């Protein structure tokens, strides 16, 4: 529907995944429960929301990841299991325990995530039956279980398309695959969002290197992503690697390490772009590049303020080449700025140079904003810091979707 | 239209104001130029936007206020004269010079403000003719010039109602009046917004006490106001007092000082509430009270984050009693918070206590959100800090208005 093909790349060797419907009220008639599993225990690392109100599954997964190993992930959509206090924690732990028992693995090797409405409890009897049904399918895998397609569909909420990305590389004659899927849509803001991401690889990598590689890949992708400026209570990125650590490993100075990092970066960037393009109600995927900042950090703050502005995003929706709103947003980013040095290009046309209009006719500028992708480039001429942000416009549909989410 | 009567209270003694149409393109057929004047030079103080991209009139008014005196204010709507660099500065200075010449006063005693589209130049020939016409009306004042009604209408942009508030008090047998008018609508966020406010009084007050009184009045009103989180390049609050300083003055320990501050606070609070209620596309005036924070400052930050959330504001529009979104917004405010101690009341009903649902039926909670005013109370149970914020919901109309502003 939005430029992503129906083809779903296969999972890395030794991984299986499936999704189905257990009957969570907020997602009637749709798949709402997924299980990802590996045939062998994996090296497992994760990154989670910075929101101080963390959902129960986030707290449980953080705890289980302290061991650095995992073999399965169970995810439900439709209910966030957040704002549920001690009962929510018990529910998240039960989801892990049931998944572990059904798959015959250790409870501490199961990670859990939830996404959906905050403040409601999970229908645990249905969840239990759902987990048992999915575990049976994982035990007798077909093509669907090897593709991850059904699981990737299950974790979606208001997303309009499945978000899957995959890279393959050959290292010393052996094929290594990096596969990822994501759930995005609303409440998306840097430092993660209601964003669930599962990254799987059959590469062999130690825990500390996996942590490092994940940080490198997340910085320019999921941390440079904004739909609406809201950071969710449930954001989780899981990275599981099931390659055999007793054989040749990935690592600095070893063959293929650079290419592996590039593949992981690429999967994360593709997923981040998909999330931005499929933001709730979005009609445009906006790639916002800031250059000439005094540092990369300041460039990110400038980008974040522009990407978070109601007014700027409304103008993008209306294809209004209103560079003044972008200029005004830069001015309130909390970053030292000389307004008379700011250049702004919208849709490839420089509409402002040195803080004043270049006199491009509005009709021409308006035409340059048509279509589903909109590049915006801003040069603040103060240094060499730069950042690229993935974001979208704000449409009346966003408000309608979020006004009608529950009632 | 929105609960504000058609009655316009008279200006304080010795002030005159009028508005008319000079022909700024973005406001076709509507009043776009206003002059406020005093018969005597006034003590004058102001507060301006914290945006680093300041409009030309802001820079010129700041300069003129260094002298601490003013006798007139000239304001145009339809064009912000921002993003206009040196030419914009020359234009703003010319507006002051022409007003001064037409009224027979000093240029440095004229303040200037603009509001409207950023990045366009003012049609200076029209502005000059407009100023001369208005000055003639001020020189031969009728009832309109003494009411300020026309000037208050002129400064509006996408506002749907005139915003005027007034208080009168008697101090030692003499009547003292505090009068204010404001322009709000969009780009409204704490630390001011595209908000123009003119406050006039016939009380006698020194410059330093006027500065102090203004700060006291602005803190809980215009600094606790958020429509869309965007801080404009043009925010200005002017406060002019023309009382005779050689007679009895206002001041601490003198009669009526407390009542004068209360009157000024009341005028500012009324205007702030009008601005929030008349936010672009707003269907609800939301009064957001945070209590139990560790300090008033932290309470303000919590309020600001909730009031700035796209998701929370969309739920308000949809009358969706989704306390979870408010809880999630609190968690990303950057303030230490114990999620399991948060209570949330929407429309007077406590929907969450200690971070979990109280089980109020959604239909009942939904009914409590009907109507044009919506009180929200949040208790974080950590201390005695509190704040009250004036804000509004986010409707599809906001996006439509701001998508169509120019093109």
C-alpha cells in the first residue's frame, strides 16, 4: 500500500515466528498475539523506552535481559499492559512462563512486549490459550512460520502496512542474515516510541558486541524518528543472535564485521523510514536534514523541534511552502542560532537564504511539495554538525484516528 | 461567539485607540492596522518572545523600551515582519517614525508589533497611509476611539473573538482602571507565543514597580498557556501606565497596591483563558491542574508536557476518557515521577488512582467530558508543588486552518 512489497523475506536460519488471534477486545477480528522463537538459545540485547512510566512487559524484559540470553519473544497488540501496576507485572511474567512451558525452554529466556491501550488489563485466559496454540505451530513449522510474515503483521496496531526489512551477506562462504520487523504508527518520538522492533540474525556475536552494534544502528535510525513527539511507555527494540559462538565469530578485525554493522544499520534505517512514512494519518514521508550545526547533537535538537511542530507539520500536509514556520521552530529549539544565516530548502528548492526569502514564486514552491516524499534541508551555517530525521506531516486524519481510538 | 460579551469596557483615562484597514494582502477586507495612544507620555515596560528568531518589530520595541517611556503603540496584523532581516528592521522603524510624526510625539516613544505570515515584507506605502488615517481619528476621538474596541478587533488573525478584559478599582476616592486586549489563536506556548497583549492603566506607577507587577501577573497567566507548543517570533506584551507620578503613586505599603496587582493579574488571567479557549480549531477550553509535584517548577513542566501532547489533545477532542495517554505524557516530562502514585481526574471524575484505573465505566467518563470546558486534575503525590495551565484540544480543524493559512 505504501511502497512496501508483499514479499516477506525469510527469517535467519534457526528462527521461527508466527502470529494469531487470541481475542483482545481492542483488536476485534485481527491477529493480536505473536511468538518469535529460536531453535537454540541466543545472545540477546535490547533497548527500551526512556519514559518514566514503563509498561509491565518492559520491566520484565529488562530483567530477563540481564542474563544476556533469550530464546523466544512473545508480543501482544491491542493492550499495552501499562498503567496496570502489580497485576500487570504478574500478567507479563505469566506470559513469559506460559511461552516457556509451551516451548520447553526457561522462563528467563523469554522476552515480552505489549502495545495498545494503556490502563486496561490483559484477558489472561485468552492470552494463555493463544500462546499454547502458537507454540504448537512453532513446533510444527510451515512456510509461514519460517517467513515471519504473520508475526510481523500481528504486532501492528494503527499501522497500515507490515514493516519488514532484511539484509543478507556472505562471510567466509557462510550466509548471514539480518532480519527485522517493526510496529510504529503513533506516539513516535526519539529515544524510542510506541515502537516495537524485533531484530534477528544468525550471525555469531557476543553480548557486548551485540550491544555495541545495536547502539550504532539505533542512533541514526530509531533515535532520529518522530511522528508526534510522544514517547510511549512500551518502546522496545530486541536484538537476538543465534549464531554458534564456538565457531567463527563476528567482531572487530574479523572478516565481515564492517559489512555486518552496515547490514544492521540498513535494516534499522529501512524500518525507521517505514515507521515515519506510515505515521498515523501521514500523507508524506519527510526526510529532514539539518547541516551546518555546531555539533551533531545540536543538529538533532534542531531537527527534533522542527519535526515536532504542529504548525510546521500542518503546513507540510497542506503543501504550503511556509519556510517561515520552519525558521520560527528552529528559533525555539534551545540551541544558539543566528537567524540571519539560516537557509531552508523544501522539496529541493531553496526558499530562504540567510534568513530571508529567495523570492521563489509560491505556486512553484507549492508544486515542489507534491507527492508522498518530501525532502527538507536546512543549513544553519555555524559548523559541521548534521542530522537526518525521519518524520511525516500532520493531517486531520491523525486527530480523527486518535480521537476515536477507544470510544 | 465563545462566551465573551459584545460589550467592550472603556479604556483607562487619557488613552485612545483605533483600528482600520490599510490593505495587507493576507487579511483582505479586514482591519489590519491599529494605533494605541496616550495623551501623556507613559511609564512603559514589556515582555517579549524567547524565540531566537525575533521579528523586526520585537527588536525595535525592545530598543525603544530601554528608555522606559512610551506614548503610542502601532500594531499590524496579516504580516509578521519576521524573516525580513535589515529591510524588516527599517520597516519597523519607519512604522514608529510615521506614527510619531502623525501624533506629534517622539519616535522613541512609539512601540511596534506585527503578527501574521513570516517571511514576507510589509506593503509600506499602504501602511504609511493607514497610520496617517488612524492618527487623524485619534486626534478627533469619538466613542470608538475611547473604547478600544476597534483596535482590539484589528490585532486578531485567526482568532474568532475579540479578547478584552478590564478591572476597575477605587483608590483613595480616585478611579483606577486596568484594561487589556490580546491576540492569540495559534503558535501559543509558554514563555509567550504569537500572542500580542496590550495592557493599559491610568494608575501612577514607576517603571521598576511596573516591571515587577507585570512579571507577577504574567507568570500564572501567559506563561501557563499552551495551544500548540509553538513559540512565535513576535510575542509581545506591552504595559503602559499614564498616571501622574507627581501625585500619589501606587507602590508597596501604599493604599491599593495589593488590589492593583490583583486587578492586573485578573486581566492577564482572563485574557490567557480567552486565548486558550479560542485556540485554532479548539472545541474545548481545558484547565489543567497539577498538584503534589516536588516544586511549582516541576508542576509546570508536567503540565506543559501534557498540554503539548498531540495524542492527549486528540483524545480530548474525541471526548475519549483515555487517562493512560496523560499518564504516559507525564512519564516523558523529564521530571522524576513515581508512576504508581499518579491520580488523574478528567471532567471531575477520578479515572485513575495510584497509577491504575478506578474502574469508572467508560460511558460515564465520556459523558463527563462533554461541553466546552474541561477541567483536568492530576495529583502526583510527591510534594506540594502545583500549577494551573490553560490549554485546549486538538481538532482536525486546527490542521485544516494551518494547512490553508497561506495557499
